[in-house]
């Protein structure tokens, strides 16, 4: 029998905590296993007994509970979650989550989980508008958390404005969408390339670039997590192979091209996140080149354009390329999208300190073959991988 989806619901100290009862009720009626973490503040607004009765499961309140002495409670809850939902989320929780504070069961579980995180803020309108709260929310969005935007209206404090907990229908719909994403690439074969190439000059020297492979590895990891059969073709990088991913290592641009040509016919989608060299020496010198008091002139020839070679051969496949640019980003990206017959191209400014090579964040604009573009904003590469795969999955459907 297939395991039920599990939602871990955090309930914090907001007057809107009473709505957690309806959230739990709605999710359980959808045959979702709901496990509730109730903070000390939350328990002042709604009782554990109410939520236990509706969820048919014990409510977790104490980080040091010994009811199951063989389990570390926050770790077991973190691992159980398919979706981690905090509704309502107070400014206190949001601040702690954004800054890595772990001083109770909810915040420790938040840091330990690798599930999709949904946060539904509820607070006074002035608190919500405070720059510190807005910055904390932006930080969490950048790390891949989904913020379920609060509504407007008369608040419990009698102020009027934004800050009401989002409607329960909206929250439940967001949970369902997050659960669907977990398996939306099941049965699909995704080919991902990552990292730089090395073009040999002689036995000890080579031409390369600053690509770390982090973006491509993040895409491969996210695709596998979403159920895809993933093949990762990686240049020379110092990164571990993501769980569930078949990896093939290459060195040169010619090797990358050959590997992609071999794997492409059997894939459903290609995400070309690698940064192959554009030029290579016609042949590597057989021995180390010596200094003889003068300079060295290298003769270079263009490497094969892998996407130009592969994309025209596509039948059912969806192809996403990347454009690492330093100027005229939109013009260059649009030109590559059309010339190489791609479905998507993700363009970024690699001269930016927080969105270029060898960093954990990135920001792209995704251009589509049918017209239109979307900007991601600055995100952790792990979050951006899912953002890109959302578009890819939509095209595959």
C-alpha cells in the first residue's frame, strides 16, 4: 500500500492559531497524514487536544520529550515531512527561521528538514511591514521557502490592513501543489550537464573557466527528488554525486559533446548547465612547454557548439540552455535561444558577485521560445533549481 503523504504543521503564537483546526481537518480529509508541532505561544490560543482529535496523531510540543526514547524528535519529524507548513507564522518564528536560531522543537525541526517549506504569516499590519520582517521573509524566499501571502482586512487588534492569515482554501491549495511537485517528474528521464571543461595545452596545463558545477548539480538533485531518472554529465568539479543520480565524468568539451550526443536520444529533457570551453588548442603538445626567455603564442580553434549540434535533432525533448553573460544579457540570450532552437534559456550576469560562478546563490531571467520571460530574483541555487524545473515540468506536460 502506498504511503500517505505527510505534512508537518507548525502552529505558532498568533490569534489565527484557531484556524489551524480547520487546516488540519481539511488536510486529513484529503487523506494526508498531519503531524502538528505546537509552540508554547500557540498552545495559549489552541489546545493540543483539539489538534490531536482532528489529526488523529499526538501533538508535539516538547523538544526533549522521551515518549519515544529511540527517536530524536525533531529529526524524526523533519524526515517524515513531505511538506513542512507553518500556519500561522509569527514574526518571531520568521526571524528565527531566517537567522538559523533553533531554540524550540519547531525551529530545530525547520532547520533539520529537507522537505518543501510553506510559511503563512499572520501578524499586525505594522509588524508585517517592518523592514526587518520583510527582509527575513525575503531571506526565506531566497532559500526556497514559499511564503503564502497574508490577506487584508480588519485584524484582531482592530487595525485594518495586511496581516490576516491567508484563507484556508489558499493554504490547502499550496500544500497540494507542493505535494504534487514531489512526484511531478516521475517516469521522466532528465539529462543534466554541469561544470567546466578543460582543454589541454600540454600534459600539465589546460584552458578552463570558473564554473563550479553547483547550478547543474542542484538541478540534478532536485530532478531526482521530484521522481525523475537523472543522468548527470559532469566536468572536473569537487562536488559529491546527488542521491539517486547516475553520474558520468568528462574532461574536455569534445568528451562532453560526445556524452550528450549519446544520452540525448533516450531523454525527455536536457538541462545544459555546463560551461564548456568555446576554444581549444588544435592539439595538445606532447611534452611540457618550456620557457625560453620569450612569450608563448597559443593557436586556438572553436570547439563544437553542443546545443547547436543537439537541439536541432530533438523530437519530443525539451531543451533548456544557459547563457552566462557579462553585458547585453537579454540581446545575447534571445539570439542564442533562436539560433540554437531551444525551448528555454536561463540567462544570468556572471559578473555579479552574488550570482556568478562559485557562489551558492544565483539570479536568472528565463526566456521562452514561445515568447515571454520570467525573472527568478536572487535565490539559493537549490531553490532556483526547483524554480527552473517547474517551468520544465510544465512544458513536458
